[in-house]
């Protein structure tokens, strides 16, 4: 079933008096459950803009965004924020974990905020950390973990509330190539195991080749 549908997305930015630069010029994309899709784009092509629109952090000038069957076009901030919290997980190049909390706590907190019980939240955190091979890091703080371990913890946090869509922007971009490979593999496995759909922006064509599909952002459209 369909998790993300982008139809006819257009987005421009006004810069200075006369001009508008059109970054997205009719983007169409549909992702189904379990599908892992690479988004490849040269720097400045509009990859972040597209991820922000798909993640309901920004609105397009025209076109529609449908998440898990819910058309959020023209809906208010509250509906969009609720949909974002319930249905979308984000991963960035830098992990953004809370430094004063342990790996498990970083994954438990967003679940408590969503109304999950402490016991269920802890059980899910343990399960997610075990899936990425971090059973032994449950009670460690980010500063006590390697870059790859921090990033795997961030993947678990993104999946804490069982979203249906994962959006990732260069998720292994700050890791050395060897670590990047295993950490990336862990992310793709996690996505497949949980039946999410994922859109993963990367410059790394070897990593892109391991996903189900690659779309390229070029001159404002996807090819
Ligand atoms: P990418 O992530 O592919 O590097 P971005 O989506 O960040 O690209 O940006 C695409 C283009 O839009 C760039 O030319 C950038 O300078 C411009 N842009 C992005 N955000 C803004 C903004 N808030 N205001 C003006 N221009 C912007
Ligand atoms: P909360 O207030 O519960 O932390 P938000 O609704 O603000 O959640 O954000 C939901 C998700 O969107 C979070 O994963 C957060 O990291 C991400 N997010 C929120 N605002 C931005 C932003 N301006 N840029 C990038 N990601 C953001």
C-alpha cells in the first residue's frame, strides 16, 4: 500500500527584488510500504527542499502531499504537525541525540511524549537497539559511543513511534566509508523489517545501488 505520494510539487524561493528561483518544477513520486528509495541530487538541486516538503516541514507552492492515504494539502499546522509526529521519522547527517540521556532513554523519550507507557517504550527501545546490534550500548550516553553507534541509535529513535515513512538526509555522510557501509546496511534492514517506506538522500552511488530504486533530482524534476 501507498505510504507517500507527491504530485506536481512546485517550489520556488524569492531572492531579492526581481527574482524567484524555481527549485522544484513538478515533482511526482510514489513510495509503497517496504520500499527503500535513494534520492540522488547534485548539491543545490533542491534535495533538502524536497525532503522538507515530503516531511511536512515546508509547504509547496502547488501540488499535493499525501502520507499513508491522508492528503495533507492545504491542511492547517496542527493537522500537519500531528501527521508528522505520528507518521514520519527523520534522520540527518548528524545524530542530534540528547547528550545527557542514554541510548535507550533517547529512544524512550519520544514514545513517552506520544503517550506510550514506560514499560512498552523501554521494550521497544531494547528491541530496536538489538536489531542494529547495540544491546551492549543501551545504558551508554552518546559521548561514550562511536560515530557509527551514535548514528544507529539515531535511526532507532527515528523509528521509536513506528512511523510509516522514513526521510533521511545523508544519513551516513559524516562517517568513514567502512563504518558508513555497515551503518547504512543496518538502516535498510531496519526499514525492511518494519515495513516502512524510506526516501534516503545520498551522494554515495554505491549505497544508492543497494536500495530498491533510485530517483534523481535534475532541473527541478525527478528522473
Ligand atoms: P540541496 O539540499 O539539494 O543542496 P536545497 O533544497 O537546500 O538543495 O536548495 C535548493 C536551492 O534553493 C539552492 O539554490 C538554495 O540556495 C535555494 N534555497 C534553499 N532554501 C532557500 C531559502 N529559504 N531561501 C532562498 N533560497 C533557498
Ligand atoms: P517535537 O516538537 O515533538 O520534537 P516536531 O513536530 O517539532 O516534534 O518535529 C517532528 C520531527 O520533525 C522531529 O523529528 C524533528 O527532528 C523534525 N523537525 C522539526 N522541525 C524541523 C526543522 N525545522 N528542520 C528539520 N527537521 C525538523
